[in-house]
C-alpha cells in the first residue's frame, strides 16, 4: 500500500483528493497539510511514499517545502498546481519534483479519469519505491557533462550515416530530455524531433525552458519549416509531428517538419508512435530513435518499424527512468538495439552522429 501525504492550502482540494484516494485500496492517506511548513513536519512524522504538493501555499511554498523535505528524506513528490507559469513549473522539476500534475476538477471527473489519475500516482510511487527513479541535481548534471570519452558501449558496429534523431517521452520526460540535450556537443550535427506527452500551452513553455537550460536551440515545431542541424523541435500539444523530404537539393536541410491533426493514437495526441511511424516511412535507416521514461507503450510499434528499416533504436534503462513503462514495452517487443542510462544516451548520440559520416 502506498502511503500518501497531501499538501494544499485549499480545504476543498484536500477533502476531494482524500476522498478519491480513500476509495482506492492501493493508497493510504497518512496526512494532510495546509501549508508547506506543515508538510515538512508531517513528512517527518509519517514517512510517506508519495507527496502530492501544491505550489502556492502560505508560510512556505511547495518548492521550498520540497527542497527541505529532500534534505532529510526521499519520497516521490508530485507538483499539484493550477499555475501555468513555465518558470514556476520547471523550477519545480529542478527542485526535485518527479512530475507536474495540473489540478483536475475532481468533482466533475468521470470514473475513467479518476482511475487514470490514480493509476498514474500508483505507477510513479511504485517505480520510485523500486529505485527506478532519477532526480535532477547539479551534481548529476555535471556528471552528464563530464562523461569520459573512453566510456564504451555494447552495441554492434555501424556502417551507415544518420540524418535525424527522434526522441519520445512521457512521465518524467522534461527533466530527462533536459539532461539528454545538456550532454550533447554544442556542434551536434543532426536535427532532433521530440514528442513529449504534455498538457495545454506547456509545449511552448517546455521549449523555452529547454532552450535556456541547454546548449541546443529548442522550439515548438511548425508545419512547413526546414529542420536545421543542431536544433530540436517539440511536437505541439495539439498535433502529431512528422516530416517530409526537403525538395531542394541546394540545401543542407534534408527534412521539413509537418504537423498532423489526425485522431489520437494510443489515446494520445501528440503520439510518439505517430512520429516514429511516419518518420520511418520517410527516413528509414537514417533515423536514431530514443525512447525515454513514461507510462504505457506509446512508441513501441514505431520503434519496431524504424528498426526493421535499418534505423538505430535506444531505450533509457530501468534504473534512471521515473516510470519504466515505455522503454520496457519497447525492449520486451524486441524493438531496441541498445539500452543505456540517461547519462550515457547523449554521449552515445554524439558518437553516432559524428562517426557515421556527418
């Protein structure tokens, strides 16, 4: 049973979350705090596995409370907020939050939505308690940047060049992507397309945050735009992302980004599978595809197709995932060429991009 502490200055929110969790036998509510200071105190008393933490609270906000809690203990902490400010959201991730959950209207949520909400909390808590977690810290970021060039990998020799990197991620993805991009060389020679499951306007905010915290220029993808080497493009929250060949031979740019407003795939839009499948048809063996932390199996079918066409596929390992769902699914399906820690993936991309003809 997962022990949960809820911290929110709204008595209504505390009551509703308590009611939802009380109806799920997987959870035990061990405390409810109305301030960040109280959350720090109750954490010491109750030793929860999971904390659902509001950001804006009196006496001590959720970010500061999280920093205090993580000095002496190590629960999984999820931000629970209505704040749409990108700076606040990504400060949460850097402070040690595992994920950001936008407060749903629990009073009007369907039974299916309640189940999905509880399933996500449970997956995060279980993955964390099993040690399958990786928080952002300055020390870890430094480690990523200082990976030794003598580090070796167990992959087979490759005798082909690559033109494009694809990255798919979900729960825990923003920090994982941030760490991966931070470990790429400033002169990384390939364009990068990213599909991250994300809500609302946070696609643009994620792009802005990644651009300011990594050495890779990052923007939200648009239709008909040439994708440039050394740049990363994030699928908007409302569309799938795919590519077409650039028609001009007098350009270093091989591909143009395209947005797809078709139906959800795997109940998701944007879908990692949609990006992988569509790009496989266009670029085939020119692709390096990476699947990062996330719930479910989105990306598996696309990775199988990319691998069958001669592309190269990489999965984040169990130890460094927030939730080892998407990588696990792809690995078990036989869709992955190489399984690497989050620290290793960026370094591996540097090698593949430079040593394969670019």
